[in-house]
């Protein structure tokens, strides 16, 4: 078979391809890294002085951030109202932290952002009728809607009665509004009273106080420490035979993670 006179040898074609595409990538696409490498940019210039150890102070270590404390569902106002309402349900005292210090509002926020917040595993077909006292509520709206509507109702009621935001009220004024919600004296939406909102919100507050910190609340396991609850221990074989109560340092699910 005759060789084609205009066809370049494979090695020559490959070298040309690498040459031109390498230049294009370095200059047009990611000139900061690849382009510097192609043009010899990683080599230090002769006139560039080397940084001396004394020329810059060593960076100071920062306290580790708790990245779990970030809103995933609430806006800032809703988060603040939820935090204020949760603090009145589980308030701080001279000895123990309250809902704010335990990051309960973030627990509630994360639950509403999860499939639980949209009733993902709940039967959602009608008819939606009022159940017996032993049956509980069966609502046509989803949990995240009930909570956000309830928080908005707290804010609207506060502004109507006191011309202030709920977060600006005195503790006794906040308690009065929450008590009215608990008694069902305030409507959240047609057919749903504040009692339904308050009951669900209170359950979420208590869960946030005592759940594993993995879920956003019970910060630093302080809720467990209040109750001397051991948390998630792998074994109790060393204390199961003891008659006296044994106080144990609580452990979370994170403590069993193999780094």
C-alpha cells in the first residue's frame, strides 16, 4: 500500500497536538495553574526574595466551627422567632442551659428541611377529618407548613397586641401569647388552632434538647449532662452489676466514628 504523501507521521502529529492544545489550555482556560506550568511559571524568578520565617507571623489556631449550626429551612426571622419561643418552653436557669444554648432552633430547622417536614412517610390521602382525642390530629397541611404558619401567627399576634416583634417582647408577654396558642384561643389557619401548632412545636423542642447532637440540637451533649444520661454507650458490662448509680461521661454517635 502506497504511503500518502500529505499524511504526517504519528509522532509528529502527536507532538503538534500537545504543543498547541497545551498552550490553549494554559492561556485560555486555566492559566493560573496549568498555564504557569507550561510556561515555566513554577520556577522562582531570580529577583524574587524567599520569605523569611520572621517576616510573617504564624497563623493563630481558631476555635473549630460548628458547621451544623446553619439554617437549612427557616429564613432568619423564622429562626429567631423559633429560638425565642423554644427558650420560653425550655428556659435557661442559674444551673442549666436553655433551648437557645442547646441550639434547639437548629434541630427544628433541620427536621423541617428533612423528608419528615413534608410528611414523606405519612398517609396523605383524604378525607381529612377531626379525630378522637385518642387519635390525634390528621392535618391536610404538611408539618413544615404548620410550624411556619404558627411562627408567623406568633409574630402577627405580637405586633397586633404589643406593636413589637415576638423576639422583642418581655418573657412574660411571650409566655402569654404562647399560653393562648396552647389553649387554642388563636387560629393559625382555617380549621387549625394554635393548640395543634403548640403541641407539635413543644415536642420538637424537647427532641432538640435530648436528641443526639448529630441532629443539630443538644449542643455539646449538655442536655444529656443535665440528666446524667450516658448517651450512646457501646457497652454497660463494666457497670451493670453495680448497685449504686454510676455517672458516665455521655457519648454521641460521633464518638464511635473511626477517624
